[in-house]
């Protein structure tokens, strides 16, 4: 039976920390990739829109939605799908409720939450900014309403631009490992932001992390200069790209992220914001796919086999958690994939 025998996990379950648990998650050695050094474009991700990046207050500083008192007393629950429309940088948004089944007390709680929100980087007179979030009210102690990450409605179009991008391939995509970096035994992941403003032109490049050497950045410039987004129209688009420079046989142990169960995963995160989830309402047990992107980006989580909307807030919450691991080790795990097994459980943190 689903949920039978499973406890309510509490914040005490987060007491186990790396590196003790990490020793059980790592194994192996650097894989041989080339005779001298391996350099490759690791991944391209859509960068957060300006509105997402500057949404104020910051996530950890916002007042949380308040559970309606009478609905909590009655142990009633509801999910509100909301769209926040910003018309000016210093004004609160108007709120559009996207649900067919309107329940006023919950919608009022979301309206009150929205009063604090601003998009200060918005240019006066610009087209309205539309951000979308789902709010899940589960009848618990009333402090743990959870929500999905804010998504920009324009992201669908920006993702289409990513799909139409053309990147160098074959010999044109070869990136030469810098001689100076090889001599100094340097390796790492270079993170850049690419801003495309013209469909026929190379992107503007901003370096986020040069992996300790400007030689790495100079090595990847010829690759970046060949990149294009031919379907780009009026609005610029920004991507984050990761280039991995690795020297095989350097003599270091390579950290390898193994598949984990949910309780073990929560045991290796640094901290977790208050949350309440009942996976019995999500079609448990189920597996999700983790793509490790720390320390540069939030970790990515994807459903396997089917999309279950009831899991979305839970997965966004998981993605917001950071491993309790120093940056150097996190960079070794970057880009690795792990399967997280989610049992039938009530998670109360």
C-alpha cells in the first residue's frame, strides 16, 4: 500500500552532512579523453530573463503566502495557478488567476503575496512582463505553502530560439587546449553568458567563470564566434554555456554522483526552506532525473516517463537545494546525472 509505514520526515533528517556521506557517493578516476587534453562545449542553457533575475524581493526575503485560517481549520487544500502582470518597474503586479475552479480565500492569499513583488529592472514604457507561478496549499501547520519557481511567459519563445541555434560541429567545433594551461596542469569549467542581438552575427560574450585562466577563454572564442541564432527577431536572447577543459591522467580521483533515494539526497544538502509535501498525491513511488549544475546554476530536475503537474512545486523545491560541498568538488560533479528515487512519504521540514 502506498504510504503505509512511511514516517513524516522532519528537519532532523538533514543532520547528515558531506563529506561523510560524500565518501559513499564517489568512486573512479579521471576518464581518458585525449592524449594532451580534452576541451568541449558541455551544455547550453537558457539564461534567466531579466525579469526573473531581478524579481524583488529575492526568494528568501519574501513574505510567504498565508494559509486561509478557516480552510486550514477544515483541513481543506487547493492549488492556485497565477500570472503576475507587471506594467512598471515600481508598481505591484495585477494578478490573473488561471484556474477554472475559483476559490476566493486561496486567491486572496496569492493576491496579498503579490503586493510585495516588483520588477525594478523593467524599462518604463516597455511591454508588460508576465511571470507565472503555482501555489500549493496543503493543510498542515499553516506555515508551509509551497510554490513553483517564477517562470517568464516569454520563455516559451526563448526556448524556441535555443532550438534554432546553430553551433560549430566537426572540425569547426574543435577547441584547442591552451598550451600554457597544459604546462601549468590547469583544468576546469569555463562559464560564459552569450547574448545574441543579430541573427547573422556572433553573440556578445561575458565571462562568468574563467576556470582560473584567461587562456581558456581565448581558446573558446573561435568556437563562440561561429555561433548563430538565425530565427532571432527583435528581442535579444541570452544563453549560458559551459566549456569543460580536462587533462586526462592527472592523478586525481574523480567524484561520481550515484543514484540516490530521497532521504539520502536531503541528507547531503546544506539547508532547506520550510516545506510540506505528501508524495502520495503525486503518483508515488516515482523516480526523477537530477542534472548536477552546482556551483554555477541550480540543479536541474526532470520527470521520467510522464509529466505529473502535482510534482512541479516539489521538483522546483528540490532544485533550489544546494549540496553541502565545497565549490572545487561541486565542479567535478558538474554535468553528471543521477536518478533520485522518491517513495511514498509525507515530507515536513
